[in-house]
C-alpha cells in the first residue's frame, strides 16, 4: 500500500531533525549553530505541513499559494492561480504561514519555532566565538527538540524512543582559552529578542512544551558502589541519573492524583476497567510513567507515578471540559 503524502513528510521531517542533532554534536564543527538552525527549521516546516495534510485528507492544494491576478487598473482581481517556482512546480506555504493555519499550537511553542526561523534567516551574520550566542542557541534548540518529540507523538502517535535525541553539553575546552569578539548589532538585537521571550515564557518543568531550557552542566564524582535509578528502556542509551526530587518533579501524579486530574479535566471520565486498560498502555513508557520497585532487583509490586504528559493521551479518548 502506498504511503500517504503526510506520512512521507513525517519521515523526511524526522530525518531532518536527526541530521540537525548529528551535525550539532560533531566535534570541532565550524558551522554548528547555523546548520542546526537550518535543519531543525526544515524539520518543523515538514511536520507542520504533514499536520495540515492530515487534517485535510492529504489534499496538496491546502499547501499551495494562491496568486491573484491584477485588473487593467492595477486592482486585485477575484481570479487567481497557484504560484509556481522557476521550474514550474507549485510553490508551497512557508513555515510562518503553516503556523498561522494550525490553531492548536501553544504560544510558547510558536515563539520557539519563530525564534529558530530568525536564527536561520540571520545565520550568515553569526559567529561561534560568541559564547552568549552559543549558549542561547543550545537552550532554544534543546527545548525545540523536546517540543518536537512531544508534538510528533501528540499529532501522529509516533514515538522516537528508539533514538537518543539530545544536544551534547556546550563544550569542553581542553587547555585553551576561549576567544571572544564583540557582538554585532544584529546579534545583539536577536539575543535581546530571545531574552524578552525567555522572560515571557519562563521555563517550567511541569509544562508539556517549552520555549527555552536552562542549560546547566556540572560534573560530580560518584563512588562505584553507589546505586541509582536510570530512566531508560534502551540499554545502549546514555544514562542520565535523576535524584528523588527530580523524579517527583517529572512524575508528580500518584494514581489517586491522576484520577483527581481526570475528574476535573473531563466530562465523561469514569474510574472503570476501560480507564485502567487505557492507562496500562502507557505504563511501560518512561515518558508517561515511572515504576518504583520495593527491592533493588526490580521485584515485587511497583508503585507507579505518572507524568502530566499522559493526560494528553487521555485527551484522545475523553471529552475535555
């Protein structure tokens, strides 16, 4: 069976996202932030277009741009045709136009994508020697990757759990000083714009989408005999150890609190077998549920804690108030 047009765009979008991360994480890559911004914007644009196609029965005309003809007096006619490129192919809507079509996008996510477009559009004026710029792009980019994974799952029920998607820490400078240069006016204006948006959309760990992350890298020494809890389903994945406090922040909902949330969120919620069956579908995915076992060898009956992200899965089944 042939793939739908939206499915093809989703695949290309995921490839663009992975390419952006691979390039960013390359050692000593001279055009790192610029290439990352170009590819991740491309990933978002393709994902937005896939969403528009999905919502419109894969009708490509929903992505085409109307070009209204002019009358002899110079006024716009009611007659139109679709714009084409120099090669004769139909021209499709740009990423900002796609953002304006999809009403369900949160404002902080919309601002994150628009900021990435600003970075892409001005990429020829950027210099990697500016540490403020490098750190800011890392914060915006990390949040965008998180938002992309969340949005892909929400819109298309597609998970990227098989990939290790993260931006490496800013850098480790081995025995050399960091060269700094003054920021040019366009760099200053962009960083001021990003700072204003960071203040408008401050980071909140409980949110499902983010404008920017707060990047803080620290190294700690840990004895070999210490035990830890690792949030990963993949034995090959990079292990990130979380404290009890961080686990509570990521998974704040006990079963009782989850049911309370559902009762206040939905008009038709019932704590019945259908709910338990639905809930169990996500309990083996660390995005939605963390299981704490009573013993170190993961035996016994675990206590389950849920992240707020699971509610968005329930939104597809229950009616929101």
